[in-house]
C-alpha cells in the first residue's frame, strides 16, 4: 500500500538538508519519481475511501478529481523547488 501511495504521488518522498547547501549541493532531494499511476489505484484500495463511492458516488468522483489535480500540482511545485535549489 505504501508503494502505491508513492507511485500515485499521494505521498512523495522528499528530503531537505540545509547543511549540505554549505557544500554547494542541492539541499532539496526529490527521491520519488513523478506519479506513474492514477490516484484512484491507491485511494480505492482503502475501505475508508471506497465507502464514499458506495454512499455518495458523485461526490466521491468530484473529490477524487480534485485530489488528483492536487497531487499533480504538488508534484510540479516540488520539481520547481528542486530546480531552484539546483541553480544556487
């Protein structure tokens, strides 16, 4: 389940170590790859999320769409941060 969370982008693996910036290295490390599976492959393996699809399918669909957009926006933000620190 943890691997699905990372692959979907729900839980990106990042590190920030300001001490290595002193050595002219990038302190922001983006360890996971870009999301490679849809968020729903992770989300709907969890009963707590799957129940909403049974009770309120339209709302579940809307929330999933918003969450997927959020995952992609957050990933782009992390990529920009990594690039900013790389340039310094």
